[in-house]
C-alpha cells in the first residue's frame, strides 16, 4: 500500500498567500526596473553596448515575466488544492458521521463521496453452497 500524505489545509492557504505576495513584489520590482530601462534606452544611449543591451534586456524581461506568471500560477493552484482538500475532508467527515449514526449505506456512501456508479462499496453476496436446504450437493443429486 502507498504511503499516506498528511495535508494541513491552513498551511496550503498560507503558502499560497506567500507566493501571491512574492509574485506581486516581483511584479512591482519588474515594473520599476522596466521603467528605468526604458528611460535609459530612450535617453539617446548609442553605440555597440546600447545595441547589445536591447535584445539582452528583452530576453531577460521575457524570462522574468515567465517567472512571475509561474509564481502566480503556483499560488492559484495551491489555493485550489487547499479548497479541494478541505471539501474532501468535509465530505469524508459527513460520510463517517452518517455511518457512525447508522444512517449510511454502501450506495449512500458512494454517492456522498461522489464516487459515481463505477465504485461499489462492500462485498458482493456469494450464492450459498448447494441448495436452499443447506446441503452441499447440487439440487439434481439430492433425493
């Protein structure tokens, strides 16, 4: 059997908030650097260094934007994961409560866990050996 994973939903939300804040700080920093660089490039800077700097700046700026988007996406995904873990935990608790109170059934359990018709909970009933009279012989041999 696989190893279990313990998830603390509040820690997922905290991590998501930290990433969101970091992404915003990175975006703010990039905006500031972008403004300064545009002023530098637009100030009449000429020569080989200026010509080499422009394409390198564009490449760096594109990469920095990708990093920022990646951090924002990670924050969004952690937020979604936290909500989904909380939802699943709540549903499992409700099912467990219903089962402990004697109101849960196997099909009700599958429905409450949103497992659909593909999942069946509980053993299937095997036919009794022999016949209804409890003998081990098939009905044709019984006399």
